[in-house]
């Protein structure tokens, strides 16, 4: 039973990770103010730690 709970939590974490990375990827891709290189940099960051870099991206947009 413990394994099932663990696998369910890992699955939820991975789904959340993928959804947030996809959201950031789309937002960065549609941003006309970024250069090609900056877009690629943010997209790569979105694949690694999407939660952290999403807030970093929003801070940069507000500044």
C-alpha cells in the first residue's frame, strides 16, 4: 500500500512539473520582447525547475 501512495505522489509531481513547464514554455515563446537566445535560455530553464524559474521570469517581466 505504501508503494502505491508513493507512486501516486511521484506521478502527481511529474504531471505538475510537465504542466508548469508547458505553461512557461508557451508564455516565453509568445513574448515578443525576448530575443531568440533569451527565449531558448528561459525554455531550457523551464525544463529543469519550472516552478522556481516561472517566478523569476515574472519578476523580470515586471521590472
